[in-house]
């Protein structure tokens, strides 16, 4: 099943409203590698999507009785705005990635919220970029590259992608084609091993200071945009800092960077801090929560069951009803203003300002 538009319908299509629209229809599924697929979604009403390259959507997938919420970066170009694509790697034991690969087909509908996120390239003309990705972290920087290709803007980009093997290099053929026609795009692939392609012509291994100095000699002059697994980004952060990349020029995207335990924020370790009573009404549990601690961190320590995923206000998985009390919430797009107005909040990025009652 697909959606067909006439030129007239495209010209007069409404724009997707992130505050009101939520139903998406899958219009295409494409196999990228042996364990990676791209899923393209459109609005059933033919609405156009306005998003910046590097942003993501929060999806509610019908997996099980309660479903699962997940964030997936957009991999397509914002210039092709009748639909958008997310690219998902099948993860062993991954509840949602396996469900998507096994079940999502054209014609299926899902709920989605977005676009969200701030992993967006600087709009200053002449900015030199290093797009640094590992594994499926390639998706937002691929969107940025496709954006620059479609806009025909002058660009100075080093695109460095690391993967396990050459067979795991997502978008390999397309990137090679883009590099052949984009004068300002220089491409570097770095597989860990040559498994499956023993004639691999380049270097292998993991990112290191020595490799980056060789591959990107002017790295200190570039804005580094990094996305990948947490260990990959931790290494990239350390290496680029050692190579004199200013902290202000290092931008990263992650959905699992937050640490739930929040070391150093134990209530007992802060006797001078204000303590509030937080009640979880459905579970009939009461906790003492420090004013310097997020509600989710306290709940996890107290063995209270709350759904969570990103833990830094992006995905909206932990969204809960605040029955009474007030919080200081610093979210990253995982909740809509109309939901806040209706009394919802994100425990993962909210600290109490009073005693609380939560409908959980």
C-alpha cells in the first residue's frame, strides 16, 4: 500500500503539525545491509514535514500490551519533505528493532512525535565539518550530508564512518557516489576488521589520535558532529579534545548518554539539600527526593517501576501525570507543550520544587 500525490496535491499539501499530528503510515522498507533497514513514513493526509537534518522522531510502536517508545534519527534529506526515513539496525535481543524488522511493512500505521532534537549543523557559511559516526550512529550525519547535497551549498566536509566490517558500512555505495560528485566531501571508512572483504584497500582498526591526525590534519579547525555508541563517542570526545578541538566545536547526539544513578546525588550525601516527599499513587509508594535529584533517578534507586529509555528528556518514554506539586523540568523535546499544559511531565529531567503526587 502506498500514497500517491498529484503535482497539485503536493503544491497545496498542509504541513505536519508537531503539536497536533501523530499518525504516520509506512510507505517503504529498504534493506541497507544484512542487519539494517530503512523505513520511510508519510502523513496519511499527505502533509509535508519541516525538519532540520540531524533531528529525530519519537515513535510509539505496538509491541506487546503497552507498546514501546523509541527515538530514531531521520536519515533522509529535509528537501524531500513529502516523507521522511529512519534507518534501524537489528540488535540482538532488541525488543523494538527486532519488531520493526520482523513486522513493519508498507501500509502499517504508527504513532510518531516530532521532529525533535538539536543535533543540527551550524548555519554559519564556510563552517568546516567533521561528521564522525560509528555503526547506526551514521543516520543523523547522513541526513546532514544529503541535505548539503540537495541544497548544492558549498561544503567542506570530512565524513568519517567506523563499523565492525566492510559489510557493516551503512550507505556505503551512496556515500561513494556523493563523494564522487560533491567537490567538498571527503570520505573515510574505518572498519575494525576486513571480515567478508579481504581485499579492503584502506586502514582498519578503531578511531585513535594517530588515525585522526592522519585522516583529518586540520581537525582543530572543524566543527565535529559525532553520533554512535556511547563508548565510541566517549573515545571521540577525548581524542578530539586532545587534538585541540574546542569544546564549543564538538557536538554529539545520543539517546543513552544519561546516567540513571547520578553519582554524587545521593540524598544521604547531601544533608544540606531540601528533601521532598514524592508519592507514586498507583504503586502506593512514597520516596524522599532531594531537590538536586531527578525524580527518575530517585525512583530507580528506590526500585520503583517507571518506563524509561534516553533518561535525558528526549524520548518521552517516562512521561507521567503530575497530580499535584511542581517540578523544574529541563527537557530536550520529548514532551509537547499541550501535554505540559495537561499536567504531564518527564521524571527523567525533572527535579522537585515541592512535595509531589505522581499518577504511576
